[in-house]
C-alpha cells in the first residue's frame, strides 16, 4: 500500500463509498416530471438505469479518480492539512468536470444544465457537497494509507 497509486485507488474507493451512500439517499427529477434515484441516473450514463449498475460505475470512477489524484497530486501531499486542501480542490474540480459537464453530456443535456434548470439546482448543490466530501475523504484516506501518522514515513518502510 506504500505506492502512491495503490493508496490513492483505495482512498478513492473509500471516498466513493461515502459519496455513493449520500447519492443513494437522493432522487433527481426526470424530464417527464417524475423522480429517479440518483444512483439509477448514474447507471443511465452507461445505458442501464439501475441502482446496481450505478454503484458499479460510480465505484469504478471513484477508483480511477483516486488514482489520478495520487498520480497528479500525491507528491504535493505531505500531511493532513495539505491532503484536505488538495482533496477539497480536487473534489471541486471534479464537480465541475464530472457533475456539471460530463454527466449532463452523457445524459443528453448541455454542459452546466444542472445549474440552468431550476428543478436540478438542488441536485447540483448536493452534488457539490458530495464532491467536496469525496475530495476531503480522498485526501485524508490517502495520507493515512500512504504515511505513518506518528513518523510521517511511507508505510512498510
């Protein structure tokens, strides 16, 4: 687990489970005026609007996004303060890229549609909170997995 990528993949999965549990409790409005479980909407991105597929796709993305964190920012994280700062910034960036640009595009909407559509604004704000929490957990879990809390040396060294 001492590798940057290994630690960041596991940290991404930890953050992804927490964010996924938050989404499990949310619904989003449908174009027909109904409601759809948020996790089913995640599954709809890859053509299967089911909660189970939504979870699988979400956790896959969480692992990949976690790996990118370790690859791009892992050397900048030297303790919990920097981990939480970089993690929150990273979560915010993924809210813009993933939640406001990619997800709407994959669902046939225009970029930033969740902010422009009044029924979706609450979902967009909940998504922002979820992405920030994901980033904080990702950064914190990465630091915990990568460094010994007392000695600040790589685990297993």
